[in-house]
C-alpha cells in the first residue's frame, strides 16, 4: 500500500533495535528504509560521534533536524530516527502527524547491545554511564511522542519486526 508519508517512524535509545528492526520491516514490506543517523553521517562524511566531538551538539541537532524533515517526506518508507533527534522541539512537532513506534529497551540491554557495536565507548565516554543519562533524559519523551511502545529486551530482531508489522496492520 503506497502512502504519501512514511509507514512508521521508529524512535528509542541506542541499541533498542531501530536500525536492525527497521531494515527487517522495510525489507519484508518492500519499502524504503531511511536511518537519519546514516543520512547525517553520509552528508557530513564522518560518523555521528565525530560530528558531535568536532562540531558540537548544536551542529549535530541541526543536521539531524534537516535529515528528519527529508526522511518524513519519503512516501511509504520505514524511518529510524537517531536517538537524540527527539530532543529538538521542531522534530517533536514534525512527528505529531506520523505513526511513531517507540522501541524500548532497559539499560542492561542497550548497554550490552551498544558495547557490542562500539567497542564499549561512544565518543570516548563509558557506554553505561552515557546510556543511563540518555535513558533518564529521553525515555519519557519517547513514550509521549509514540503511538505505540514495543519492548525489545527479550525479543529477537525478527520478533520485534513482526510486532511492528502487526502494529502497522492495526494502524491502517
């Protein structure tokens, strides 16, 4: 089914499965997949952590905002937002008319998953400390913006993708 807007927008902390689950959902629905972190990194020519370190949080949030605007204009796509994009009040406003799915995960889960992909460090900061701060700061915001929350702690990516697809079917 074609739509003039994304099928869904995935939000949540690093390691919750936004990219992995999003790719699975998009692939099974033959839909485009857009990850705003990838969009920002591709445009800047360097990873998100380097943008944050070299240019600061304001520059990163500005680049994220532009990527979110572009991604939300993609028809019938599955979109994954960078975990901090929701901190921007403009992004929060843009999400108001979209089907937003919060992929939730507890600190132990995101710490384990993030450590596996980043070698235990994000921009030189210990993962657990940074993730605890992120979860404390953002969890309530993710829930407020979301149409539905799906916990991914004890689910395989495939099981979480199945639940996202079920939510999409119910939402239509």
